[in-house]
């Protein structure tokens, strides 16, 4: 009994963790896939005997001997990919620059009612800390204006940093981008136009750093990275979303 109930309860708990971001209005492939897989595994363990009997019936048919190994292979490859990508994601969470010959690029995130969302504020706090300790470093704040945003993400970020005491002339705005690739491509142009150091330091959430650095490399940008703090209840959702994002970028990017 415990062999069924305990794993089922664990996956029910995981389902709840993936569902929590819904309360904040966050809906993406990460929590969709996470909730779907967690719910499926919870049901499989809870009704393990019935599920085993069902598999035996499927295996008894000729088509089952083709179908089930294929499903098993897909699951195995998915688990291995998730593990490998996670290792690289962890390795890229923090790689700070060794000197001040760098330009900080803060990647945009949601703006709510003209103010930074919690995730964006954490990135800005990290940027502020670094800029306060390195007075000769300039920053590009990068992010356009969404249909549901009253100001551009770049403007919101600059206003927040200036309010904390960072000199406005040290902050350049990139207000056209709508995704990470544009964040970096448009920021690179601004950096070159203003004769700033072309080696950049990307500030974003830790889960996002691997894909950001992959894009930077494709654009010919040498990059370090410093990560903002991500709320614990958001990490599973965005971590899974990044698995899918990295795979999509490698296949289609």
C-alpha cells in the first residue's frame, strides 16, 4: 500500500507546486507540462495494479510490442535530455566578469502597472548591486512595451535603477525587443554605437542563463552572467519551460 500511496502523494504535491504560479497569472508550457506529467504519474502509482494489467493486455497484442517500446524510448530520451540540459543550466547560473571591461545587459521581464514585477525587480536588485560596486560599468536595460504594459520594460528598469541612485547617464535603454534574441541583438547595436565594452554581463534569472548565453554566442557576443534570485515556487515551472526552450532553440534556432 505504501508503495502506491507515498509516490502518488509526492506527485500530487509536485502537481500543486506547478499549479501555484497560476495564482500569479503565470501560464506557460512549463506549468502545463509539469502539471500534466505530475497528475499522470500520481494516477499511475495510485492505480498501479490496474495500470500494470493494462500494459500486459497491450503487450499481448502485436501492435503493443511496437508501441510500448517506442513510448519507453521517448520517455528515456526525454529524461536523459532533461538531466543533461539541467546540468548545463546549473553550470551557467553564475559566471561573473573578472574585471570592469564589460557592459551589463539586463534582460526585460513583465511590467505591472508601470512597476517591475517581482521577477524583474529581482533582476534589477542584482544589477543595482553590481553597478554600485563597479562605478565605471555602464548598463543597457533591454525590453519593449507589451500590449498590457503602460511603459516599456526598459523605461521601467531605468527609472527603478535611477531611483536607487544609479547615475542616469550610465543606463542606456533598448525599447524595441520582444524576446531574448532581440534583447541581445539590439543591445549589441547600442553598445557598439556608444563605444562601450563589447563583452557583456547578462543579468537575468538563473534558469534563463544557458539559453541567453547560447543566443549570445550565435550573435558573436562574448558574455559573462550574473543571476537574479528566483522565487522558489517559480523555479520548477520556468525550469521545465527552459528545457523546452533550449530544445526548440537547438532544433529551430
